[in-house]
């Protein structure tokens, strides 16, 4: 194979990010800037998996430059993404064959039975070569996938309306735990979750990422100046649109228009700072569609799993697992 393989090292992060940014020129990438920096910045402290990328991410170079990457969110859950420095690279069968093998052997999750390996791989519609290869290597397409929705920006700013007594604050003044506490009450994790104790550190680390901007790290404060909603926007001027990750409103403040207000405030700030930005990538829930987000693409998910018997079990004696990958 003409590519040089290596396991991920921290020094690879920026170079991988450059191929992520390049991908906006030919697709709506499912592994975009926000996912890249969020997974690296937040997830280690949030999950406690500080070395997941070093164990499970594979980097492929040609002539010393990163050409492709097998990556995940750093949580050992078997959800995998393939990155390429060009569309043509993503159709190189020699490269794809090894990426699939690495994903199955090193990035697959292990079920509770401690035997079954599981992998979910996203394959964009343009990559028909990869789709054909996964279908011939034991995968099958699932009914669900990833839908990407974007809020288009108009010529006029949004008319932002918060409930009386509520105010905006941003990363210039809000402490790390405002984000972690708001996130905790928005998504319902408790004391048994690693993120409950370490969420403040996780958001502290996230704020060190290259594309983090204090003015685009928003909180909504209630009448007592307590945080009850949060949103962070990620953007690079090589991207056509900015990206929201995350958005949260605490459970007792929902259905008041606060999520809409914080998104529109963020959109106005982005447009003022970056007039060439044409929209905002958000979530795929009904809420986003109701306030104007438009579906741009659907990326199918392909599933693979394999039961691996322990070497001393008699069921494993006649198994040649090399043929399965």
C-alpha cells in the first residue's frame, strides 16, 4: 500500500482539521469542524476516556501529508467516520480496504456480552465506491442515519425576544461551570455519570480549542442571574456556514422561546462578525425545522457486527477471523 499508517498522536490534530475544513468544498460533512473540536476538547474529561483517540484513530499519509483518517468521538461506542483530503481519495479502493479493516479491528465497540464487536459507519451518498465495499464486507444499511439542517441567514438580523427579566451573557464573563451545570440540567445526567463530576473541567478544556470564540459562547440568565440556557457556535472562514454545538435549555424553562432567542442572538452575532457566513448548522429535531432550519442532506448508516469467541473456547477452534475483516 502506498500510504503510511500511524495511530493518532496529539500533533496530528491540526493537520486532520485541515482535511476536515477542505471537505466543505464538496459535501455537507457529517464530521465537521464542531464535531472535531467538540470531540477533542470536551469528551476526554466528559467521558474519562483520555486516550481513546490514541487507541482507535488511524491516520493515513501520502508523501508525509495526511490523506485520510478513521476517526470517532472518543467514547469507544463503535460509531466511525472516514475523512479524506479529496473526493477522489475517498474512492481509492486500496485505501478504503485498509480503512475498513482498521475500523473493524480497532474502532469497533464491544457489547455487554464481551464478545460481539459492533461498528456503525456513515457513508455519504457521493461515495458509491465505499458503499459498494461496505455492502460486500458484511455491513447492512440501517433505517436511520444523520440528517443535516441549516438555518439560512437573510439580509436582516433576527428580531430576538427573551422573556422579561432574562438576559444574555457570553464567554467573556460566564464561568466554566455555568456551561456544565446548564448542560447537566438540560440533558438529565446525574451523580453516577462521569460528566456530572468532571463537566466543569470538560467545558474548561473545550474553551481552549482553536475555533472557540468568547462572543459566540452564549448563556441566558434568569432574573436571579442564574444560567438556564447555553449555546456555542463554531466557525472558520473556509466554511460556508457556522455550526451550533451544543444547545441546551434547563428542563424548567422550556417552551418559553428561550432556545429560539439564543439561536437567533448567536446568528446575529455571527453575521456581524462574518458577513460571508450564509447560515447555521443545527440539530435534526422538529424544533429546528419549526424555526426555519432546512434539510440539506441525509447520510445513511451502515452496521457491522461479529461474535468473537475467546481463544480457549471450543467454538473458536475452527474460526479464521482474519477472513471476516
